[in-house]
């Protein structure tokens, strides 16, 4: 199998790429990179050769000698390259910009400040307890969701933008999963909650769930 995705089961960046690959109906080999084992397998020399940032995910196409990192770049690439499955980036310029806007609300503003390496830094350098780390994540997710909820008031239908799936939905669903993990009250965000529930009725989203991955901790 030429397509490979290196990732971690609970990484939301990996999660969003799994969803996208499923929606594009692409067959790929999932290769776990355990971010928590022995100081993190992402720092191993062989993986660093693929991704010098020591992060997940990493997308590899052996047939075309392609290595890509950064989830949004991967998603946009596969959407442009493959005509199969769902179209995740709209063709209209303004629609495309709006989808990217919500996607980046999640991938650039919410998720990075509450990912594993930030939480480890809070713990190891600043002696933050598990309770404080959870409060940190809760606060940043709620702050970001308040903005997204307001944005979606004028655009959402079944999904973030009407009745067409897009990269915005692909990014939003993993962040809702994280929100529930950190006890965010999703009743405060009824539009986001509705969109996530609609997405999670689809097989492609269910297949991408963290607990359905081969490396999931049961």
C-alpha cells in the first residue's frame, strides 16, 4: 500500500486527517507513533527523518516519493489530488476562505495550546496538576468555541456550511471529542454540538474515532 499515515490515536490533528482520508475513500496504512511511550516515539531517529518537527501526523506516498506534514496541508492536498469521495474544499473563492477560516480557528487557535507537548510542559516545567491542566484545556476550548458558535449562526445547516461536508467539519469534530474529554459543557454550544452529531452519524467519521484505532489504549 503506497499511502501511509503516521499518527497517534488520540492526536486530534491525526484524527482530522483520518476523517479526510476516509471521506476521500482512500486506502492507506496507519502506522502508530506513540507520543507517550519511552519519552515519545516521535523523537526516534527514523521518524525524525520523516518529520523533523517531531509531531504527528505525517503523510507518505511511496509511489510518488511524497512526505507531507501539517494536517491542513495534507487535507487540502488529498482533496485537490483525488476526485473520489467528498469534496472538502469548495470551488468558490469566498466559500473556500470561510471553510479555511473555521478550520484554522480549530487547528491554529484552539488545538495547539492544549496539545500533549504543551500539557507536558505545564506539568514538567510549571508543576501544573492534572486538575489545572484540565482547566487550561477547558478554558481554551470554550474560548475558541464561543467564536466558532457565533460564526456558524449564519452558515450552519446540517454541517458547518449548509448541507455540504467540508474541511471545517473535519476539523471541528475532533475538537468536540477533546471538549468532551475535558468536560466542556457542550450545551453552551448547540450549533457545534448538532454539527458534530450529524457528522458522527457517518461511517467515515465513526471509522476515524480514536477508540477505533489499532493503537488505542482501551
